[in-house]
């Protein structure tokens, strides 16, 4: 890849709603393989290893592959698609959105909308059961062999550069973090005599319960695990106590369900390496794969490193690319001291 932007966009422009991660999983494995030759996509997740010395502890780095989207739940007699959300979707943003339907062939459509003068009050925010896609046909028969119940539906958007080091896209959660882990793997692969083994997992189905991370916790038996995910990026008018600034480095998690020792070690690593960082305090669970990774059968110290992202789960998520690069640097620097 010529740049960080290119890698992030290459991953984020692929389609992979929860349970349909194969295309992005294969691409992520291909990008990872030069640094971890055993990288493979299997059963919804990617796994790879850098070092497998049984005398050393194992550090697991995890980012998730899947994105939010929709499934076709029904086709009406007049050719509209009923859809149901996969993951948390803000229904305020849906009316009039262009979408892609991945059936036997990929079709373009729009989420249908009543004219504004026919809407009153709460009707302007439709219930999920009211959502439907207009593909431009007037009968269900016209869609025979092209679309079926259970087909996936995605926002019809692609990554774009914004001013400075910012970019936008619809699946930056969590593909930008997968890119950060790949960048970290490249740096880690060049470091001799690491005090730990490093396992990389790109997990499936995080948006629907974290199945991939649960399997990784059982199969990989990590001693330390870091979930690399996005967090709420500060935008105009938001509460700075609940959001994190873009361009000021990753947010290191502190939570009652995370390892205080690992959180402290990440903070110390960032400070000693001169890597800008923020702290994200979560009183309860983290809402990331770290919650599952902490339950590895042999015991695991879990932590989070999060990238600030604006407009989460929308067609126009926004990140600062420098945060991705600093996240990669932090993960690689921590690998040099993990278990030492």
C-alpha cells in the first residue's frame, strides 16, 4: 500500500455485515500475511501468529471485521424490500439513503421516503418495520432470481479524503483499526527477541454479540489481549467528558472489567515512547471484544486501545489517519515490553 489512507480505504470499502465477513476477511489476511505468514481466514475470523515460543506469554491484538448494515426480511408484491438492521443503526439518517443490495447480483436502490408535507411528528423517524428499499421496479416478479430474503444491504458510499489528515467512510468502524493492527504487525515482525508471542485476530460478528472474540479467547489462550476498536470522536456541540478528540492519539481504556496492570502498562508505554494518547474511563463493560477476551479459559489480562471516530454507525464516519498510525506505534511498542 502506498499510504495509510490506501490501506484503510481498501478494507473499509469492502462489504461485510455481521456473518458475511468473507470478502474483507480474505483481504485482511492477504495484507497481514507478509508479516505473519500463517494468516488465514476461517469461520468468520482471521488468525495469525508472530512467534510461537511456548516459554513466552502470548499477546493477542484484536480488531473486528464486521460492519453494521441490513438484511432483506421480505419482498412486497409491488417490489419493495423490507429490511431489518444488523447492529445499531440511527434511523434518523436512513430516509433517502442510497444503498447496495448484494443478491445474485449487486443492485442499487434507495431507502424510500414519504414527502415532507405528508409527515407529522414522530413519523419523520420511521420504525424499523417501516423501512423499505426501492430498487426501481413495480412488482416482486421483476426481482425474481436477483434478490432474496436474507440478502445483505449496505450504505452505497466509498471512502473519501477530507482536508488535512481526515477521511470519511461507512465502515471505518472497525476497518481502520484492522489497518492499525496490520501496521503494528509490520513493525512487530521487524523486532528481534520479543518477550512475547503475538497473535492477531480479526474477529467476526462483533456487532452481534462478539462470537469471533469468544472463539479466539477459547482457542488462542492469550495471556494478554488488547481489543482495538473505535470510540466516540468529539464533534461540534458534544460533551467533551464523553467524547475524544480526533488527531490527539488513541484512547487507552480504563474500566472495572479491564486489567488495571495492562491499562497502566499501556499508559506508561505511550508516555515513554512519546506517543500522544487519551484516557477512556468506562465504569462498566467496554462494549468491545475486550469483554469476551477477558474471559479466556486460562485467564487473560484484557485492555482496550480505541480510535476516536465521529458519526459512528452512519454512512459518513470520520477519523484522523494520524490516530491510526499512533495506534499502530503504541501496539508495537507495547509488544516490546509485554511479559518482560
